[in-house]
């Protein structure tokens, strides 16, 4: 991938922050809890910084982002599955190179 098409973390932060700011300004939901959860997963995968997503929301709105318990549970399980898959992959690579 060329650097011109890779979104750097700082760009993603600016885009998400502006989207949340506009949502607050016009008082219309532009991004759902499910979409925020999806962005958290992507950021966790790319930067290991899922909490950055809710931090942006909390800074703009001045309140904690309350996620549906079911969404939180699915996200937690997904992060766990990703970690386990990564550990398995790394172990396999270690064995193959030994």
C-alpha cells in the first residue's frame, strides 16, 4: 500500500472528531453506537487504541458514551478472539522459523 492511501491515526482522529462535532451541532445522529463500536475495533486492530474513539465522543459531548451492553460484550469477545488468533499465528511463525 502506498502512503497516500493509508489513513494515519491523526487523520482518522480529525475526521471522527469533526463528524461527532457536526452531529452535535445539527442534533441529528450521523453515527450509530454500532458504527462507533466498529470504529473502535478497527482502531484496536490498527493502533491498539480502541479507547481513543470513546474519548473523542466524551470530549465533544462532555459526557460518557453509553454503549449497549450487548455491543460491549460482542466487542470484548471480538478483541479476545483477535488476541488469541494473533498469539496462535505468532507461535506458528516462531515454530516455523526455529
